[in-house]
C-alpha cells in the first residue's frame, strides 16, 4: 500500500512534464489535421490493433483472435515493432529465428501460426512495402500496436482500453499512462473494453459506454480473459490443476494482475517472480527461478509462465525439460453475445474493401 501511494504521489509531481507531453501530442495531431504531415494508404486491407495508453490491454491475444478468425479465408501477415529485439529495421520470421532477432510476441505468433507471415519493423511505412515484396500473396495485414503510427492510414482500426484503466479516466505520461490524445479515440472504428470482470452487468456495460461517448458509427465491445489448459514448455504435454497444486508464477509482462488472480483461484498456494515487460531472461534469472521453486512443495508444485515469456525461456531447454515448467495460454472471450457482431465488422470491412478495389 505504501509503495502504491508513493508511486502515485511521485507521478503527480511530474504533472508539468505531462502537460508538456500533451502539448507535443496536440501539435503533432494538428500537423496531421492541417495535412502538413500526411498519412499513406495502401491497396490492401490494413487492420490496426492499438491503444491510447502504455501497458498491456491485450493486443497480442486480439491479434491471435483475428488470425484464427481470418486465416482460413485470407492469406494473412502481421507487422509489429518487435519490442526489445536486438536487431533494427525490417525482418521477418523464419525457421530457427529467436526472440532476440524479432521479439517475443512475433516469435510466439510465428510458432502458433506458421502459415501466417510475421514481420517486424519500427517504421511501418517502410516495412509494409518490404513485407509485400517478400510475401506477395498477402491479402490482409494485421498491424500490431500501430494506432499511434499516423504515417499509415489503416482501413479498419480497433482501439483497446482496459476495464480497470479506461482511457476516459486516464491522464498523460508520466503522471498517467496515456501516450496519445484522448480525443483520438474518435478515429477508431471499434472500441473494445478488455479484461472485464466476468460478472460485469448490463447496467455497468451501459454506464461504461455512456462514459466513453462513442460516435454514431463506432461500436463498443466487451471482452474478458479466458485462460486455457497449461502445457509443458518443452514437451507440450498438458496438465490439469489439482486441489493441492502449488505454483511459482514467472512473468515478464506489463500487467500480470489478471493472471495472478486466476492462479490464486485455481491453486492451493502460489508465489510470484515478476520481471519487467519483455525481460530477456539470463542464466542468473534461471538460478533465481530455481531457488524460488524450492521454496514451495515441489512434489505438488509447478512453474507457470505466459506464452510470451515462454519463447524467451526456451533457450534453457536442457534444464527446463526436466522441470514441471508449464505455459498457460490466454485468449479474449466476447461478452454479452457480441462475438458474431464483432466478427461481422471485421469480415465486412475486408469484403467491402476488396469490392471497391
């Protein structure tokens, strides 16, 4: 409690910097509005998934959702920055590629969806032509975390905002978490409130929609996180939690709170080792993990991590294959029977785009 209070108090002291940051964002937006800076368009359906704030709103699981929705009818490609990779510029995933080369999230997508072209590039405007050159059969490109990249004008934009930290209640960095103007939410085609309480009521849903003030053509959807069956990091063998299962949770993601709540509910006891988002695990980290694992009842204990963290831990295969080290998948589940409506929005955009091309 004291740490949280101190952190919030410290961030309030940074308010002058937040105002300065807002001014920078405002004038940048003005340059685009006056057409002094221009956005490029491409003759291919571009679907952007992004947010206004820093931190985890569930962009990667939504990209996975879109892939599963579209992969059997369209040749897909994904393009992201490849955060915390050791390389620069454009690159695409191929056999034997590592997280250090393209980033953990792109590698995770490549492993799960080998028939999808997975590319990275800081400058999306430059990367898209290279992607289309390398994968000329591409029919739809999914842009991960590209809402703030205004040099590209996407055809369909999905804006995510976390239920526990709605953009309407947030403030600008560094006092708050916003990295773009609040008013830019009006440019999204779809707004998704993510990581909702499964018990969210219809009245609460309506209250949030009223607060977000969507435009007449904007649709607001609600999702909750759905955790799947854990599988071994190396062997992929699945496991079911038992009443006496004890867990050491190892995470390097921006917001592990929902996962911690899930583990707490499904295990007899748990401990957590939390690393920074996209942390590159070292041999010393592995030693620390093993030491922490010894502090729980290892007879009934398991190590548990996320799919994004797993691709950064698999380099320790020789050690991990002998350990009960498991990975838990996660996905979005639409609430209030909204799944079909959302799917139709995406598919109709692609269909109409292709008809008009």
